[in-house]
C-alpha cells in the first residue's frame, strides 16, 4: 500500500533533509520539497538526489523556489511571490512519497497559513525529527502536542545525532509514540552512509 510521509522537525537545522534522504533511500520512495527557501544552487532536492543511489526514486520539482535564506513568507515577499496553499498539489506518483517541510510546524507561509496547514492539506503521516540538546524535550513535546491538537497522524519520532538515553526515554514515555530510530552522527555524508543509516530506521 502506498505511503506518504511528511518529514518535519522541532526546529531549523535539525536534520530533516538527511533524514529525508535516508528514508527515501530505504523505501526507494519519491521525494518532494514543496517549498524551497534559500540558495537554489544547493537546494535540498539537489542534495537528496545526490545522496540517493536507487533507480526507483523520482525527485519531484518544488512548487515554490525562493531565493532568500529566510522564512518562506518573507522570502516570498522579497521575491515578489505569494505562497498559496491552494496552488500546492501532491505530485502524481504510484510510489511511496517523502515530503520535506521547511523548519518547524509554525513556520509561516503567508500572513494566515503555516507549515502545519500544509501538512494537514497533504493528509500525510508525520515523522518528527528531533535532536538532543538542552530544551529539546520541550520543543519535541510542543511539536507533538500541536500535531495531536490538529488530529494529524504521527508515524513516530526519529532522533538525529548524538544520543541522550534519558531525553529519548522521556519523550517516548510521555508521548506514547514509537521511536522509529536514531541516526548517528555521520562523519561523512555520502551515498554509502545514507544507505547504511537506513538500517537504524524502522518503517
């Protein structure tokens, strides 16, 4: 049965793109980043395409390509563009689909809509990427609480980077959600490491 997963994080720079590449490779799924904001010559779609080694994955083009490394709503204003949720449609594919968001749930797309509204529109199951640092329990549980409030299904949590057994135990125990795995700190990020890291993920 075809699965669609939306990869979100508890903030910016948490490791969503690497996690997306690992899951895309593991499932031989398609990949789609609806909104890219930043240096378009080193976009997340380009990075994932460089890290995936299977022949089944298709990288679908972004709906919005914004040239400023800023929140999508501000980057769009500078570029003279208005992001409209109604203009964002899921790509046509029979394959599993990995969708990567921008930043966390409350990142604004325009004056009224946020990333969480985009997630709701896709009707995808969410995978939350967390990272262990002082304050990450709060950030992770807030993210999960908002998803629960919106009745958005969560497939589970993936921890990225350095382990913290107590933090991970607390989050799992409090949320009652499955831990899908932990991606270790990767000294080198290449196709071989991405393929190997898939062994740490349960999906």
